[in-house]
C-alpha cells in the first residue's frame, strides 16, 4: 500500500465522520427551529395578556379616584 492510498483512506474516513456530524447538526437545528416556532405562539399570547393587563390597570387608575371621592 502506498502512502497516497493510505492518505486517501484516511481522508475518506474523516469525510464520513464530517458527514455524520453535519447530519447531527441538521437534526439539532431542526429541533431548535421547532422550539422557536412553538414559542412564537406563546409570546403572542403573553403579549396579548400583558396588553390587557396594562389597559385594565390604566382604567382602574382612572376610575379608582372617582370611586374614592363618591365614598367620602
């Protein structure tokens, strides 16, 4: 076996390893993407709840002084 054949064999083995690692990275990226897609719906819901809470708090701060004056 010549050194060229040995070098080609070593490079082929390294290439197989690199291909396996790339395949694993693709799966990880897909899982991350799926998690982000799922989280987007949660963020929208959370934003909606916060918006309603802020609106309710603003309304309450306007109405509370009027209610306190009517009790006096």
